[in-house]
């Protein structure tokens, strides 16, 4: 896998995705290899490697990202009764681009 799948593949258009919600600076879409029956990813369109490396000047972008996550989580919860919102940091983070998973259901693996 590339170090930053989201910039290299998704945001570049090399990998087509099914969009759920998009703003000027944020994209939420159905995961290309879902691990849950409902598996949506939300990413900033600007490269930020991780939540803990987010620079102060990108706090507004983080608020926009969290607003998209909130809207998507509300929709998933309305449709399914619940959801999880997850982000990974450090060695748990496969792609070094800030991203959040909005998921519902038991793990498919």
C-alpha cells in the first residue's frame, strides 16, 4: 500500500469512490475495501498525516471535518440505530493521512 492512499489514489482520482458527502475541504465516501457492512471514510482534501500532527492553522479544517463526520454518523445512526467513529494513530494507521472511519455492524474479517 502507498504511504498516503488518500492523496495518491482517492483525491487524485486514480481510485474511483462512491461519495457520501463532500464539502470544499472534506470528502466522505464508502470504503473501497470495507471491514464492516457499513464502512465510510472521511478525509480532509489537504494532506495532514495524523490527528496528532495537525498544525494549529488547520483547526478550522478539523472543525469542518468533524462536522462532516457528525452528519454522516447521524445518517448511519438514523438508518441502523448505531455507529462507531474511529481514527487510528501511529502504527495503527495504515495510510499516513488523517482519516476517520464511520462504521456500523460486526467486523467482516
